[in-house]
C-alpha cells in the first residue's frame, strides 16, 4: 500500500518534472534574450580578479565566500577588522596584519616578509618574483593565523565564561537550597535538561555525573557558536560550527572519550560478538570496527552539514535580490529569510542537543554493563 | 537550452526522499498522539529528533550538490 503510493508519487513527480523541463526548453528556443539573462547567473569566473563586469553576479561564489573562513572580519561597508596573520615557514615564525595582504581596492596584494606572501583563493601562499605560486616553499608554510573563526571562538569562549562562571559563583554563594537568581535561573533549566534528558537516560544515573562536564561543555560550545553564527553582523557572522575542522575537533574528543571509557564488554562486542556462530563473529568484527570510526564521523558531518546548509539557505534567499536585480524581490526574499532564520534557531538548538545526545549514547554504549544470560543473547532492552 | 546542473537534480531527489521520510515520521507521531494523547510531549520530542536525523541526510545531499556545483 505504502509502496504503491510512493511509486505513484514518484511517477507523478517525474512526469511533472519532465513536463516543466520540456516547456522550459521550448520557451528557451523562442525567447533567446530571456535565457541569456538567466544565464548571467551561471558561473562567469573566467577572470580571477580585476576585470569583472558590472552586473555579473556569481551566486555560488558569493555564498561560498560568506560561509568560509577569512583573514579579516567584515564589519560594515568598507570597514573590516584586520586579524593578525601568524605564519611558520622554514625561516621561523612571522606575525603581521592581514591588512598587508590586500591593496586599497580589496584585491590580494603581495606582502614581502621572509618570503613573498599572497592570498590565493583565501589561502596564503608563497609566490616568486613573477607572481606564481612557489609550490615547494608553500608546502613548508604553516598558517596559525587568528582567522575570523578563531576570533569568533574567542568571543564565544568569553561569553560562555562570563555566563557560566557567574552562574557557578551564585551557586557557591547561596548554595543549592535557595531559589536561583538572574543568569543562574536561566542556566539551571538548561543544565538540568542536559542532565535529565540527555545524560541520565543514555549513560545511567550512576555514571552520568562523571561525563556531565564533558557533555555540558560540548553542548554549550555548539549552542553558543550556532547562535553566534546566526547573527549576521559583527559579534557573530562567522561560520564556526559550519566549519568542518571545528566539528572534527569535537568529534575527535567524543571518539577519545568513548574509547578511553569503554569497558571490556564493549570491545568484546566489537571484536568477538558473544552469542554468535564463529563464522558470524569473523564477519561482524570488521563491520563493528568500522562502526567505531563512522560514529564520530557521522557526528562531524551532521553538525557541519546542518549549519552550513542553513547558512547557504539564508544567503541564497538574500541572493535572490541580486539575481533579479530589483529591490522588489526583497518583498519575497526577506520574509522567507526571516522564516528560515526562525527554523535555524530551532536547528541551532536541535543540533547541539543531538550532538550531545549521540555523544552520551555512544558513551552509554561503551560503558554499559552487560549481564550475560544463559543464551548469551546480544539484544538488550 | 536548459541552464543548470545535475547537482540541482540530485538535491531535488534528496529532497523527495527527505520529504517522504519526514512525512512518515509526522504520520506516525500524529497517529501515536491520537491513540495516546497523554504521551503527546514525549512523542513530539522524539519526532523532532527523528526528523532532524532524516533532514540531516537531505542536507548531506545539499552540501554534496553544492560542492559538486562549485
């Protein structure tokens, strides 16, 4: 029944799709000027810099530029904060302002330090006198710069320290007996939510306390960075939790905590699944071993994809105004962007919750005590 | 001439899959709540979590489509 309805749905979708495609192709033949106008949206990046024509607007390039990490933090108009660049090359460390890497027209310029540095597609490379990338020297270049994401992380760490330390100080002063006040009363339900909805059901009341600091840390770090990413101007605006390096770091920590706290029965269930025939055990061991790595990888990709996709969605709605080249497009684009922004608020919380919950679930799986019954049944619960 | 890329078709197919998935979740949740209205809160929170999992798969596809496009 369900399958048949899905099948008919697919058939309908494809027929509508092919119908639309056909009319579009047909219309395109008759009205060539209309197609060229739409075609202006398609990639035009034939020239790296300089000779860009007025009116050429590359959506993909614009969006990717906004969600990637940067050496300067844009404030408004032509004002931006130039963050420090810290490089390690074969000649040692070097620190300079990223202002030196752009000229007055905001185009990449060559900075002469120990080597000649130039920004190539957002990455600092060593160039020779002719302006070509020196591949061998660039391989030894390590970029430790305070980029936009790093600076945004500092902001979020500062906010977290202020909020959480003041809440902690209130508990120290008044204890847990009196009613919470101020920021404390804002933080208490969130912390209790993480404890009662995330940690205890997944890890168990006995061991949950040991992992609460870790779970609270990742929960609040993801949450504050998701929220800061949704603010389009200065203190926010950086795409920290939509950066794969950031989510990878969190996932690596989850991986370490899970595998360090894993008990004997966890490893037994991975390498020599109890209650199975020996041939099945041999078959399951590599699959379970891959599972050890895919769990944190899926954590990493889930957070990255959700936040990045949210940013892309909002940016593409705003880009509609520039695609249609009329301010009236904003009548549709802005309400939709606000609507998506509201959904993103939910997603920001949800992803922090899901990351924490899955981390707690993995820890719970690794620390669970198994009571082997007579049949050695692997299914629990 | 049709202007566009295969990536958009891929993203659209992923959206169909996610739509079916989230529809099934919503159907299950509404049926569950209709049978047991007192469990509505618990069912709703589980529904949101499950929907987020389904949505994440669609978003993987969006990111892959975008990277393939760029």
